[in-house]
């Protein structure tokens, strides 16, 4: 790796999954990891191994699957955490441990209840223990941007002396500005005598909308690794968006002469996958991957683009994986044409997944005259990403009229079909009441029910988003179908599956400090 190459550290599976309402099962995490390798990320932070048995299993399986990227697990500054992290990642081709402790006066006093010298000793002990196990050790100074510069410099020097190969200076609460963040890196790199022995990394949160700008400023200040997530998902307002970081460096190489190892044509596929799995739709005007990112409505703009795309496009849609084609899909399209279309859209399905997706495609083609790319993307994501759910929608019947509304629902629960009928104040209420009969969850409340059309026209597929909340846990689900009520059932059951998954986790907050180091 040259001095001008910036490593991309993806934390979608760890920090991204901390988004309220976001939860992935093992199969989904493995799909994401595979796509991240196709995308070309250098490091995958697969999770927080000590958080639960489920997290440990997920980190371990991702580590076994990945062949190119370094796979890391997050760990607090406790020897038990570090041992657990190593046990999870040790089978990776390139394993690593990411350990951290807070360095700001506020965090040390209020959260850790530790004196500065105790924190330095914790850094020394934890990093040296991690390095005795793993060849790649990253140390992070939590709340670095609000830390005393002198103490931060001592902490960084201590971590490098103890064996840290990467030093991360995160803007944990999104407090920094580009100028202050860049200056912090320059200062630390200049002041710390052994700074040349480690790679410096950024990790920025978007509380003030500056995560991407701050990350780029950090690179200009000397950082050669950027920590980010697909679509910018993450805690609170989210993280720096990988796609924006990468395309900013690629597009403005004239002022930022840095490169990455990212295969940019995989960006759109990665964005769609994360959106489908998490249930978090990408806003239309989102940079790089939003539906309107390459749309032009102004007459002046349209005229310019028709004459020369460079008049109003600083990058091409093809550069991020959006391809135009003339393959029209409809009820007479066969398996070969459908497979070719999937290949154009970036999908690689197993034989069983392909057959299931093709079956739903033919059913949709019977209901719709024109099948758009968006229809196929929605259909395939909805079908293939639900195959391993414990609870699945088998059949939905809705009766509406002046005499009331009634729903009959058949669910497949752990392979066994169960049926229930219920009335309600409208068809959606009746539908969800029937699901509640089959899978009791009295403490869960419906916080969001949202419907939008996937494409234009009255025969468009409906895509439904549902958000459930239970005892502080929030999950979000999506479902799609030509029938709005079937889509609603799919979305509700998708959110319910994630809620069941969250119930099984013994959650450990990775931001909590650890006073004991055993």
C-alpha cells in the first residue's frame, strides 16, 4: 500500500447495526460481508464478539468466510473482551482486534471513574495483550475530539509502544469541524515520537452533518484509513457514508491526491443490499446512491446533459454501478432473460433462490404490464433475504366492506403452518391482529406504518415499512408485493423476526467503560 492509498474500514456490521431499529441475522450478515469483499473494503469490523452468543457466532462466521479483507471484532479495554474477540476472529485470513477506551476528561470522570494514569495503564495492558494474540491491533481513543491534546498524545504514544498497528481518533459525538479535526491529526502525528509506526484512522459521526467532510479533512491531516458505513447508517445521526468518501476522493483527486481499493461499480449493489436488509430506505436526494442522484428535471439542466453529460454530472451513473439497458421484461420473459437481467443488476443467486425469485417475477408479470428494474430489485431483495426467517408469510386473505373488515392469515413458524382469523378497525388492523394471535407480542407497539409505490402506475408494487418497539428495542421491517395487504404482512413479519432476534441477544453496550481489566 502506497503512502497515498487510503484504507477503507467498513463498520456497517458493527456500528451500522447500532442504528435504532436495525438488526441483522446471521445469514444477512454473511451476505453483507460477501458484498463488502466484492466492494473491495480493506477491513470489515464484523461485530462486538462479547455482546452475546449470537454476536460471537456472527463475527466467527464472517471471519471464516472472508478471504481478502482483514476481519476485526470490537473489544473494550478488558482482557476477557480481548480474549473473546480473538476467539471469534482467529480463523480469518487476516484477523484483527479493535480495542478502545475513552480519553476525554468527561468520560474518564463520569463513565470510567478512572484517573488519567489508570487509563494509560489500561491502554498499555489491553493493547499489549491484544498484540500478543493478533497481528493487527487497532486502538481507539473514544471521544478523542473532546480530549485534552497533551493527554491524547500520551495515550497514543502508549498505545503504539504497546503494539498498536492502527490508531483511531474518532469524533465520537460528531462535535468536530473539518478544520479542528484535520489540525488534531497533524498535531498528534507531529508530537508523538513513534507515530510513524502506526496508521492513523478517522471515525466520524454525523450529528452536525459533517461526518464526510471531517473524514476527508482527517485524511488531509495525515490519516490513511477511514472508518465508515454503507449508506451512512449508524448510531444516532449515523456515520460517514462509505460511498460519499470513496467517490469524493475519486472525483476530486486534483485536490485530494489519494486512492482507495474500492471497486466503485459495486457501490449501488451494496447500498441496495443494506437498504433491503435493514428496512432503511435511502432518501431520494442522497448523494451517490439516492434515486435522484443522477436525475435532471430542470429544462436547462436536461438540455445541457443531452448535449454533454459533463455539463451537470461530475461522475457517471455507470461508475457507481448504475447501468442503462434495453432488456424489457414481461409475462413472456423466460428464465434466461430473467437471469441476464439479474446479472445486469448485480445479483448472484443460488439455484433455489433463483427459482423462488423467478416464480414471484412471473406472478408479478401476470399482474403488471410493465416490469421495471426497480420492481425486480424490490422483488428479489424481498424474496431472497427472508428465506431464513423463522416466521414467514404463507397466505393472506382480507375481507372488506360495510359490514366490517376481517383477515385470515397463514404463517409458517419454524416450518409449521398456523392459521388465524381476526377482525379489526380497518383491513391493516385486522391483518396485524391476526399476526398477533399467531405470534404473541403484547408489549410491542406499532410505531410506524408507511406505504409507497415502487414504480409509477396504478398497478405498481407496494413497498411497506413497519417499525415495532418493545421495551426499548426498536426494529424495522420491509415487505413488497403487488397487493398492499400482502406487502403489509411481509413487512410486519419482517420486523417481528428482527424483534425475536433482538430478544435473544444479551446486549452489552460497547460504549460502556470497563474498570476491571481481567
